[in-house]
C-alpha cells in the first residue's frame, strides 16, 4: 500500500533530525507523527486484509486502549495526589513541592468540566471563548506529548569514551556540604571518568556552580573536594565558580574549555540528574556548546514533581512562541464572541 510510504518517510526524517542533534523537541513531534502514522497504516492494512486473525491482532489492542485511557487518566490523578502527599511529607511544604498537587487538581477539573458543563449556563456568544480555551488545552497537550517523547528519547544518548571534558552541573549546597542530589551528579561523572581512564586518557572534570547567598563557599569548590575525596586526582579537575543557573553553567564552562583549547577541537559532556537532562541540553545548545548529557538516577517519589517543573521551565524558555499561539487563539475567540454580541 502506498500509504506505508508516509511512516517510512517520517521515520527517516526523525532519524536524521535525532542523529544530527537529539536536543530538540521537534524530535518528539517527528517520532509521534511517525508512530501515529504507522499505527494508522497497520489499521488500514489489517482492515483491507482478508485475514480475520490479522484484523483481531490490530483491533483488539485499539479497543482495549479506548477503554484503558479514561481509567489511566483517573489513575494518574490519584497517583499525583498520592505523590504530592509523599513529597511534601519528605521534602517539606512549599510551592515547588506542590506542583503535582496542582496538576492533579487540574486533571480533576478537566474530568468534571463535561459533567458540570459551565458553558450551558452562559449565553451562546461565549461559546467561542470556551472553544478557544479547549483549543489551547489541546495545543499544550500536543506540546507536552512531544516534550515527553523527546525527553524519553534523549535518555538513550550514550556519549563515546573520547571526551576531553566532563561538566558537572551544580544544584545547591546544604550546610556547605554536597547533598545527595548533587552527589549523584558527581558520582555519574566519576563513573564515566573511571571507565574512560581505563580505556584511554582520562578527561578533565569541570565543576560548575557559583556561591549562593546562603553559602559560605562556591558550589564548585565543595563539588571538587567531594570528587577528590572519592579518588579523582585534583590535577584532573577544574572549578567554574561564577555561574548561578544552568545556562551560565554551560556558557562559563564553555569559556573555560575554549581557553584551554583555543582551536575549539574538543569533546565534552555534562552530567546532571535524569529529569534535568533534556532541558540542560537545550541550554547547552543556546550557549553554543556542542555537548550531550548523561543523567544520574533520581528518587522515584521526587521524579513526577521534578518533571512538572521541567516542563513548566521548557514552556517558559519558549514563551514567545507560546504567547503568539495563545494570543491568536484567544484573539479569534474574542472576535467571534464580539460578533455574536453585535449581530445576533
């Protein structure tokens, strides 16, 4: 069937884009487009076939998925409520730790909206506004699915053991000591360092992090001390102690590497927690740094909240484009509502 060419073309485009640079959300969109077109192709091919078993193989999972999705949404809501309770119990009550609670409440409202149907109590002229809000929700749902797919695919990135530098991204000290979250990033770098040193020349580890207002020493200094105590030779380490955010981690570390290798011919990677990996890759690209990342594991109870925070941060990074899309949708909705008010 000629329709089978479409998923093949989409897969080739995705593969080319991913191999060129895995740090792009467009990779998630391309893979999702390939996957959906492939499922559609399989459905069309099975329905066109005279083999009844083939039809059942395709149709039964699709029917099951149709019933599973609603239950999955409800289960996700309860899971997020439970996760918010566990997280706030272990990490304390704060806005940053309540993001999964907020998402769970939003899902609950999403479920209740068709039942309550608030649009029914308002004039018909407000229908375009509710339609516009629904379109905005749909837009961000697609964007979220693209982000999650791109994030998942980026986890498969495996840098070669030919690196000149490893950048360790800071995440804050507690009582001037390296906390477990930051220690996992350093340990990931140490693990890579040891594996490469066993095969070829060892890389230089750059510890990137400045001094916070509540800290008595730069984060990079505490990180370097931790790594040296773990057996890393101090001559194979460097400090970048001016950065205060991830973008500066990348930018200032790049300047350190450019100073040591003025010709720019060097290989580098960065280490961070797996939930932060994809966004850190975007910042690396913004800083002009051709560096891929490897992620350390995060406690499961912490991961959902961290992923919500990462997605919000991604949206903020692309806020100009999102504001344009939302602005156009709301503008058209308000215009249609105004027309309904004036002419009907």
